C-alpha cells in the first residue's frame, strides 16, 4: 500500500472504521507524513460533528448529491462506518433519553417531597413558654449562632401600652437587652431578638414593661 492509498484511509481512521492491521499501517504512515498529521488534527472533531447530524445528512456529506440518486459514501468512508455511526447515535439517544427521564422523575419526586420541608423554618435549639393567670402567653425559641443566640418571641395578652422589652440574664448575673417593641392594641406580638450571650450562658429571660417591671420570667435550666 503506497502513501497515496494510505492517505485515503484518513477518513476511515478518524471515524474508527479501520481494522487493527490497517490502523497500525496508517499510524506508521502518520509518523512520516506531516500532511496527514496536519489533516488529522483538523478532522479530530469530525466524529462528534457527525454524531450531532441526522444520519441521512451525514451520508450526504460523504458523497456526491445528484438529483434522484441516493448519495454514495466516499471510498475513504466505508458504508459499515456510517452504519456504525447510525447505531452509535441511536444508542446514545436512547441512553440520554433514559438519563433525562430518570433525572426529571427524581427532580419531580424530590420537589414534591422536599417542598413541605423547605417551607418550614429550622427547628430551634431550645423553646420555652410561660402563661399567667390573666391569660398572658409568652414563648421564646432560641437558636444557637456563632455570634451568640437568636430569639424568636411570640406573645399574646401582653400589656397594651408603652414599650416592652426582653432582657437576658446570664449565669454570672449580667444582663443584656435582646429586643424592645411598642405595645400593640391587640396585645399580640411576634418579634426577633439577639444577644451576644451563648445559649449555654443564659440563665433566664424576662419580659419587662415600660417601668422595667418583670411581666413574665422564664428560667432556663
């Protein structure tokens, strides 16, 4: 097989259509033929491009299109190579259809299962509540943070006038005001507060009215 004949194998080599013996001969030819090496570098993306085309279009690109005559593949691209490309495209299409279908089903199942969970706030690290004889109800959720403790306050039947405040007493006797708010006409409130004290350092929580009288006290064990 002379150099010209070996050069004709370039297309089949790119498409993986050579048998092992011809492939070895062509690779030996490549070592001595700069033109084939250059052309091979330019055609390296050809298999991917052909895979992206419908098979009839790929066949048309390899032959001379004449009106009314089915295109014939070029001698450097055997029919069996094109048949192999068609089989590979069908197999790839089925594989991707299965993968996409499985992913879509998984996403749908995850969305249905996760939606109620995503709508829920994170569980607090500790929760405390107190209720007095006059109907006052006061609860606090505490969440550990790297900077201290976050507090979610929820109350009803609270004092209707003045400014109310939540005070945190630590185990060493110190105090810190976590939040304050103006009393509401309904006696209900939901507010957020924060303290630099870590949860383990909190000894008690006190709801105070405008005169700093303790309206409700929660002792933290």
